């Protein structure tokens, strides 16, 4: 049966999908708060902090690191080390 031949989802399936969306939105909201909290901590440090992913790509540079390196976060993030 192709996608277009499948029957429309029932009310129960739609409600289940809506609950999943609401759960994902709540998790995303908590994640955004945690990211902002940790970024505030790292930006408040008086030492430079640059973090990379497992491939060596810069994912974060605090304000001190940006000042000492002479680049903005936009210029650093995404670059390979």
C-alpha cells in the first residue's frame, strides 16, 4: 500500500501525535534554558574556554576566548581546529 493509499489517521493517533509534540516542545524548552544557564557560567569565567566536538570543530568560545583570539563567536564556531 502506497502512502497516498493509506487511510487518514484516526482521532486517537492525532491526539497521540499532539501529545508527543507537546512533550518534545517541553523538553526543547528545558534544553534551551540549560544551554543559556551553562553559557552564562562559561561567559562569566575569567579564563578563555573553547570547546570542540569529537571531530575538532569549534562549537563554543566564551567571551574571554573571543577577545583573546580576536574573533567573534560567529567567526570561530564551525571552524576546524
